[in-house]
C-alpha cells in the first residue's frame, strides 16, 4: 500500500532551505520517493488555512518512507530543514478498495 508524507512548510531561511532541497531530493529518489506536490499555488477552501508551501511525497510503502527518512543520509541533512523552516507533517497510507 502506498504511503505519503504530507507537509506544510513556512520557509524562514530561503538560502538554507534551498541547500536542503538540493541534498534531500536525491535521497528521496534513491528510496523510491516521488514528488506529487512541491510548492505551487494553494487556494484555501475552508478553516482559515493559509499554508505557505505544501509538499506531498509518495512512496510504495510505509516501510520505504520510514526507511528513507530514518536513513543515515537523510538524518545528516535534516537539520537544514529544521533550521530553515517551521513545518508540520504527517505520514499517511493511501486508499485501498
């Protein structure tokens, strides 16, 4: 079953965040991640939600997603994200019939 990382990101240091993006993308791709949403325009519909940047990354399984974000490679760069953003994220499984 596919799994998704969904994040809402407020960028506080664009230069450092760009460094994070450049380093994170090859790691995410290495572990089978696929970007579905990466920035772009968001239109609020309800709940007074004004997100800065939305990110959705798809993996083939929860295990693959967790392996990626717990990998030595990712953990080595994670501080670039935490120091350059305020973010909230969740991991969720996809829909099955």
